[in-house]
């Protein structure tokens, strides 16, 4: 797959320049994406940031240099782009658990292998998929699992959703305290539910649900945002991070969402993310009209593929 080849080429550039100053922008350029997107993909693919990977690899190189050559610590620090031998020694001991002198005398050191991107990702100390990500941070948000303390914020989201003119297009929400407390307890135990907390507000404003992954590796994602925060782009920012997670960490080949075609507010962040409407059809509302009849609404399905996601420069 082309995106895997691009990541491997970026890793190749990093490996060639571990003994000198690394241009992060050049690595992103080789990967055919922006720096911010490259860093996101790298973190979600490997579990470490780009800077952490470079530091870990340099510490492995340093250990081999200490054992196999008579290089001085000050020269080793300069070679690996450290400002001083003291800074290098602190970083070395933090990684290996021993100072450089112990490695040189006793051969004690840790190892961090070069990462190679394949269908699965090997290298470092872990393999892709071995650990579930439970928390993702963006500039403004903390995207995490629910806790029992989130019930008041979830109640606000539920009541906001029930006031929407499109409320009947989805399942009815519990809008009483006992019902919401039960819901948030359930959400906190399941991996599929994500809360979106705004850092400055210390408040959960959005719920995102990984509904299912089908046999064709299509991940269905739904979301509900507190109407008070429509237009803030909190939903866009959170969905962007979780789409990265879905494609890179979970191995989705496409991501889809479905909702009312005329709910422009809810569809706006999806369209901003590059999703395209692929199907429009009439569907039964989930709740009957006051006269007991079931009416219909114009529903739609939106989708974005992995290839489209990884090559879209607009985001």
C-alpha cells in the first residue's frame, strides 16, 4: 500500500540522519503530508511520538558506540545533536537506567529497534494493536473513556439532543438522572464509547460511538454534540483524531456515518473531514408522531476510504 511505503521512506530519512540534526518538515514531505498529519499518523501507528522515536533510536546508537568504540561522551553528545554532555547523560540514563560509564564497562544497555511499517507494525518495544489507546489529546480536547463523574455533562448532551428537530431520527435518550447515571456506567465499561472533554472548560461536550466494524473493515462511527457548542468545531477536531485512530490503529479500510440529510449542523464536520454522501433514501423515524403514525425522513450515508483519508491535504 502506498501510504505504508511513504512511512517507510520517512523512517529511512530519519535513520540516515540520526547522527545529525533532523528536519521534521523534510520527513513529513517525504511522507507526502503536512508535519502535523505526519506526527499524528506516526503516533497512532507506533504508540510513540516522532521525537520519542528519534530519542530512543539515538540512545540505542549511543550504547553501541560506547561498547564498540572509544568515543568520548562529549563527542557522542555532539554527534547525536545534544547541546551538552550533561543533557546527553541525563537522557541516556533515563532510557537505559544506567549512565554511559556503566554501559562502557559492563555492557548494560537497553535496545530500541528501527521501526518497519508492514501490514502490522514491528519495531520498538511493541507491535501495533497490542495495546488499546484509551486517551488521545489534541490542542483543545481530551478524547477519553467515560467516567462515572461525567453523568451531568452527558445529561446535558442528552437533553440537548432531545430538543433537536431531528431527535426522532435516532433512538430516544434517557433524560432523567437515574437513566443517565446508568448509561454513563455502561459507557465507562465499553471500549466503543468516547467522551470529548474540552480542556479549558473541564467539560464533556460530545459523545462519539464506534458502532461496529463489518467484514469489509468498514468502521461505522456516530456522534452527538451538546447543541450549545455547535460551531465550535469540537466535534470536527475529535472526529479527526478518532478517524486517524480507526484507520491507523484499528485497520479500518473505510469509515462511514449515517444521519438525516437535512441536519446540516451534524453533517458539517463530516463533510469537513472529506466524507462524501454515497446513498440517500427514505427511512422510518424511530418514534411515532403524536397521532401514533410512523413517518419518514430523508436519511443519508457518508463514507471516506483510507486512501482518501491519508492523501487528503485539505485537513
